[in-house]
């Protein structure tokens, strides 16, 4: 039976390892394809902005006895009122119909009467509202300003916290990666972009940043251990950090997506279009993409940006030379466990120094330069003076 907890523990200690860093070209290629598809969707199909952005008239017909053929009824009503252009009709809450048109102007009353006749409802069941495009332009401007301010603050925070601008660049690239793919998915599938969607876009950037910072914090911890012990390269320390945070990232993402998925199901089947559905759709897409970028994009990109730093190049040289001298022994970051070993197993500072490992209660094994010598449990390497005195035999 698959033991998820054991796999997570093995990934954390290094007993099992997935080579995220070594396969960075594969992850870059996947992201490249997704970004190209997203850009094709944005520039070829365009974004489906809601009425709040493009302006127009919105009619709502409540307490509809039957929503069958509601689109045909809405088109017929608008044609009868003499309102041309694209007509968008959707069912809301099971028994209400929302009709979006171009600005009706003086034809608004005629459109209300036509909708009342087509759907067979009372006059007070039909409402109308006019939304000017200036409001949508103001919302878009504020959203862009908020996005720019957010990215600037994030860059400054990460540069100061991690003390390197390269981590800030990697984190920002991951954020933009998530934003482009999420918007591209909206364009490809024709999802409507509303002010609630804009709020969702900003929210997922914060979630993606949170996940990336957790991974980077572990990378910094492992890197400090590698530089002090010189037992692993920067690439190995970073890859171990991703493995150690993998299960946590997966669990956090799944726990976040489950309630959002439930809201989406209820929204699509029962509630219909609205603020709740728009927000949950943006969150679902963005959180899934953000989890991918934190694992497969941010850390591999960070390693590529720092690979030519003198201190890290020297570390790679020392570790490679030590590894070739010691043969099959695999270097790992001190304090995080060796492959196949325990996390709390002590690591010697000097590889050439003799080490003593107690095995059982009756004997010890002394290893020095590859030699093995078994001695009695009371024997010491310093000689017989350290052995306990024997009790004198009693004389009869």
C-alpha cells in the first residue's frame, strides 16, 4: 500500500530524491508551451471583458417559470425593442435570467416590455441598469496600479530578506509566469473577466509568492549548510530543498483547491454567473498554476542565475574533488541527512579522521582509512591502561 507519509519523510531526509534542478530544461519547455498558448489566446481570441469594463445595459428577469430556450427569448426581445449588437444571456440562481446588451438608451422601456412578454412575468420582475464604460476603465487602471505596486514591494522585500536580488528576480518571474498563464486560460476558454476576477488575480499572486518564499527559505538554509560543511554543491542543496518542501506544497495546494472546487461546482450548477463564481474560478486556476511555478520554475531559475558566482563555483570544485577522492561516497548538505541515512546522524568535520560507530552492546567498530578492526567493548585505542581492573581472587 502506498504510504504518502513515508515518501514525504524519505524526500525530506534525502533517501529518495527527484531531480528537479537537473531537468530544468524540461520544465522550461513546458512553461514555454503554456505561455505561447496563453499569448495566442490573448492576442488571437481576445479577452472576454464583462459589462463592467465595456459598458452597456443589463436586464434581469426574475421568477421565470421556465428557463428553456432563454437565449432565443432574449434575442427575440432585444430584436423586438430594436437593440442591435451582441446579446449575452445567462441563467442566475436557477430561475432568473440576466441579459447584457449595448447601451439601450431611450429603448430601455421597450426592452423591458419585450422581456416581460417573452418570459411571461410581471412588469416588476424585470429590472434594468446602465453601466458606463468609464467605471470599467477606472477599475482597470486601479488594478494595474495595484499590480505594479505589489510587484515592486515584493521585489524589495525578497531582495532584503534573502540578501540577493537574484532570488527576487526568480520570484517575480514565477509570479508573472502564473499571471500570464492564468489570463491565457481565461482567453482560450472565453471565461468572462469581471472586477471579481481581477481581485482573484491579485490574490493568487500573493498565494504563489507565499509558496515560493517557503521553498527559497529552505534553499537558503541548505545553502548555508553546504557552504560551511562543503559536502554538497549549491545545485544539490537547492534540489534537496525542493524535495523537502514538495509534500508540504502539494498538501497546501490540495487543501486550498478542494473548497474552491466545491464552490465552482455549486456556482456552475446552481448559482450561475456572479461574484462568487468569478472569484473562485480565478483562484482555482491561479493556485494550481502557482504551485507548479514554485516547484518547477522558481528554484531551477534561481540555480541558473547563481551558477557562475565565484563562491558557488569554488564550492562545486571542492565538492567534486572531494567526491572523486572518496569514491562512491555521495556528498550531501550537512544537517539535512544523507541519502539512505538518518537525518540526525552526526557528520564528522574531517573526512580523514577516524570515526567510531557503536554497533550493538558487545563490540565497537573502528574505521580509519578504510580499515576495520573489531575490539572488545572494554578495549580502548589508547592501550590497556584504560581497561578496568579485575577483582583479586579470594584465597582459600
